[in-house]
C-alpha cells in the first residue's frame, strides 16, 4: 500500500473524490458533468474508473472519500457493488474515516442503502433542494416533497449521518417559502445542511430561459433576506455555520469538503473530476463517452493541468480559507504557502476589518456575519483588489 503520510496534507492527499455522472434527468440549473439517457455506458464507465484508479499503482489509504455526481445512487445495486468494491480496494479508508455519497430522494432504495453501508459509507448527502412543489418544478427536479422523509428514514436504518442540500433564490420563491423549507428540513433532524443560492450557470437551460425572459430572478434584496434568515435560524437551532453555505451539528462537519476549503491536496477520479496533488491541479474531460474511450485505450483523461506560481497559489489558498468560519489562520497559512498573509494582502484586511466585514484577533482573520452577506465580492477585494483609500469607505 502506498503511504506518503510523511508529506504535509497540502501536498499529498488524505481525501479522494470519485464522480458518477449518471442521472435519470438533467435538471435545468445543473452545470456538472452529467450523463442522462446514457445508461448503456454505465458498465463501461465503472470499468474505466477502475482503470483510472489502478493508475495509482498501489492502494492509497485516505481519511475521506466523497462520491458525487450526477446521481451516484442511480446505477443498479449490482453496478454499484462493482464500483464500490473497486473503490474499497484502491482507496482503503483509514479507521475513523468519513465516506460520503450523494443521493436523490427518488434513487434511495433499501438494497442500495444496505450496499452502501456494507461498503463502509457512513454519510449520505441528499439533494432535496426544496420541499415545495412549485420550487421543485422551477428547479426541474423529478422527485416530490413526499419522497424526502421516507428517503431519510430509509438511509437512517443503516447510515446515521444525513446531510440535506437546499437551494434558495429560486424564481417565484418567497422568503416565507424559504422559511417553510427550513422548517421541513429541520423536522427531519439532519446532521448537516447546505444552503446554496441559485446560480444561473451560463449555457444551462435555466440560464437560457432567463436570457429569453421566460423566468425572472428573485431580487437581490429577497435573496439576501433568505440567506440572513438561514444564518439566524440555523444558528439558533444549534448548527455551526462553518462555511459560507454550510451548517452542521457539532462534530458533524463534512470533513471531505473541509479539505477543499483549506486548499489542501485531494485525488479526483472520473469524468470531469479535478485533483490537486503535489501542487499540481488537473481536470478530467467532461464528456462521458470520451472519458471512457480514452481511459480504456490507455490514454490520459486529463484536459487541463497547471502548477500555479507560489504567490498565485497563496492567493487561491487565502480566497478559499476566508470562506470558512475558522478563516485564515496566520501560522498555518505561512506553513502552507511560505508567505505572510498580511504582506500578501497589502493592508486590505485591516481596512475591511475596520469596516466591520472582517474580524481579526491576530491569530486568524475571518468573515463577520455582515461579511458573509457579501462574501464573493469581499473575498475578491481582500485577496486580489487594490487597497481602498482610508478616506473613503470600501466599496463592494
């Protein structure tokens, strides 16, 4: 078994991601590498993923595994059994590790849950998005609200750790609708909640409908009100707001995703998967048939590969770490990047701290609740922007 645990976690991965692109239906807002109506490729795809994993040379033990999609629970139980046997072989999970799988309410069956549990899965992330029929329709989802609670119950018979994904800012959605979604989600007592503001990804059907005037986006004021309401309500219910879009019960954070937010190393396998190993970022091709053909022909599936210069890599690290509740920890940042965060940001952190958007206790700097409301713009300004004039309030 390969073991490079003597290397720091920002160089050698303790985390691995495997992408399963297959879906019963491609939702109109989704910009992920998805294959709908291509079930005839599933068996070949599982073979190709196994071949890509085999290029590790030896099994590599990891602390976290995340199977995402697509809908990883869409293939049959027999197909999933083959896939997970391969993953278990090449990516053995260390004791106490986290093994997450994404699923949709309509794809969760008793036999698949049993298979996942038997293969070591201990965390399931359900793509619920909403409990309201109108919102589900606007998102082009095919499950009904009535399927969510039975799916959670089915998972919990074998797997205790359940996360729910919700989306706000959906066309036609009101703040009251969003509050009803939070109420319904909390009634299921999840260990983790992700709340994502809807984005109109260029080229998606939803983006095209907005361009043509067929849908109207929620106002910025209402979207901000929804986000603030989620922060207030979930925090009051005992959830830790540990990343801009993520909330968890104490001790139930997604450890795998924390690897991304720390900008540490991770493996990635499958169509469209990204990896970050020994300072090099690579991205696989997004076409499922193309990925299969290349891998089974002994070719590389990599589309892009780059190694950032030290300063640009440090800025990237600062940008992702600032989205965490822990923020940028100065000593750890210096060890990871070899650079001083205060020098790198040229005094900008002090300006935004004075404006109440950042909090700085000298050991770390992090977003305040106000800062979280403008996180995307603020992170860009802090990490890459020019220093605001002391005579003028910082504009975002």
